[in-house]
């Protein structure tokens, strides 16, 4: 029933439109592996990726912190817990200044619940 109601040229028109869009994206160095992905990209307002071009999961975390002239691995307190031996000292005045600058300079929403 649906096939009888759709004009025969509509499928060709959609395919040509998607192909032209894929060509425009390729000129802008966007790799499209599947033609169906072009349709989704048309409704996208923001794409987040790291320096290698890998798409992120909308989660950004710091891996290292530098304060008071020393570089420390930034382990997550929510994941590792209170008994883990951390390289950084949260009571250090330099760390507190870094923490304050990170909070003031960010629009991130902090979740106080434990990760799943």
C-alpha cells in the first residue's frame, strides 16, 4: 500500500540529495562511510571530538594536573574512593587555586552521585 502511494522518482531524488550532501562534506574533509549518516549530520548542531577525531561520549575528564611546579596524575576521587593513594594533595594551596580556577572558568555541571 505504501509503495503505491510514493512517487517513483522520490527515492531517486532522496538518493541524489544525500549523495550531493556527502560530496559537499567530503570537500570539507568530513569522511562519510554510510550515505544514511549524511541525513543525521544535517540535524547536528555540535560534534565533539578529541584531537584524533574520535567522537566523545560527552564526558570530559582531566588526566593530569599541574600545580606548584609539579605534574600529578589526576585520578578521579569518585571512582577510586577515599583510600586510594593519590599523587596530588587537595589541601595544598596551589591545588586549591587550580581547583578554584577550574570551577570559575567552567560551565560544567558537576554530578555528586557515584558513577554507574
